[in-house]
């Protein structure tokens, strides 16, 4: 089973399918997407199908730099970042909650940074991830 709720390469997610899959979390999806679009304009927002294991995901990109990835799941969604070590240090110097910092600290390290993935299930999660995006893009 794919990470995304949408795993058919021939059928990119449509807005109505996304709303049905995310349920009450669809408003959070749109809120985060709108916050990132407003803060990092101009922003390109593109669906992509990486593989059968990951399925469809949304990439939010400012010019050549990806801000974050959003992956729809059944009843919630995931937000992923690649955070460099400068951004990790800045996150620790911020007012982010310990639970967010714990996810960052436990994330696997790659050449492009730590591959950090968060589940989004509340408005508080959206606000925290907006802060992570701001930190990432400043570092």
C-alpha cells in the first residue's frame, strides 16, 4: 500500500476526491496550503507521482526551492520537509514544541538534509508546520 491515499498513477487526485479522503481535515489541508502560498509567493503547487510506494503528493515550491510536500492519507495528511542542519539548529532556538523538535531530531539524515515527516490532524499542527517552513526557508 502506498504512503498516499491516492496510488493510481493514471488518476491524479481531484478536489472532490481529496475532500472525501481527508474528511474534516480537508479544511486544515487548505489552510496550510493557503498560509504557505501567502507567505512564499510566488509559489508553484504541483501534484506529482513519485512511485507506487509513495503515490500522489503535492509539492509547494518557491522558485527552485521546495518549501514542503503534502501527502493525503485517509482522514489526515502528512507534511514533509528536507531540513538542513542550519534549519535544525534554528528550530531548536525557536519556540517550537518539544514534540515537533523530537520528530526533527529523530528524522533520517540525507545529503539534502533531514527527511522530516509530520502527521497533520489539528489546527495547532498547521501553525507549527508553518513555523517549520519559515525556519527552513530562512536557513
